[in-house]
């Protein structure tokens, strides 16, 4: 597993990594205030801790860019609006700055709703499933999405496996 992970990182380092919305929320909440990860409803419900934020941050930093879609960004910003006051404003500033360096794929909604996976995955994850195989590496916490991406030939890492590896070390 570790060898596979290392080879995937080397292969996709310059192409980029796409994070699902759960992981992008974790990244932005952690960048806002690492101690907030265990208290914020959206990250707490996923069982995320500061340790997972640090793990995610170290993985993301090895890539030259983050790939995203408008659907992932919309979900992420909607979750961030569940923060309040200064934390919310700081998180939004971090998002606004970060997005400037992201590469955004824009598959059309009218195309995505006709895709086979739409009724199982919804718009956001169907946009991820729309990725061409071997173009980018995907990092997701959604096991069903991971399996569907693998079947399609998109290389993907289940973040839960990284969490387990980190805990075992």
C-alpha cells in the first residue's frame, strides 16, 4: 500500500490532486484553526481530528495544484457558512485566496444529470466521476465513490486507508 501510494504521488505530483468536498472542508477548517477540526460539526461527524488535518495537509503539499469543480466548491463553501463570526470570515478568506491557484474543471450539469451515476451519487460526485481516467489523482473518503472511480479507471486513494496507515506508524 505504501509503495502504491508513493508511486501514485510521483505519477500525479505535477498533474494535481482532486479532493472530495469532505476533505476540502477538512483542509479549509484546519487551515482556519486546527483545533476547530474536532469541534466543527461537519469535520467532527467524519471523525476527523487535528492529526487527520495534518496528514491531509502533508499529502496535498506534495502536489503542484489542487483540482476541483464548481460543485465541490459550492458544497465546501456551504459547509463553511456553518462556522460563525471571525472563524467563518477567516475561512472564507482562506478559500478565496486558495481558489486562485486551483485548476477548476467545469462539466455541465445538463450533461452530468444524464450520466449513469447521477442517481446514485448526486451532482457533486458525478462531476468527480466525469474525470477522464489517468488525468488526476483523486483523494476521497467516500468508499462507494472510490469503488466507482476505480471501476472507471480513475486512480484514487481512499483517505480512510491513509488514516489507518498513519495510525499504524
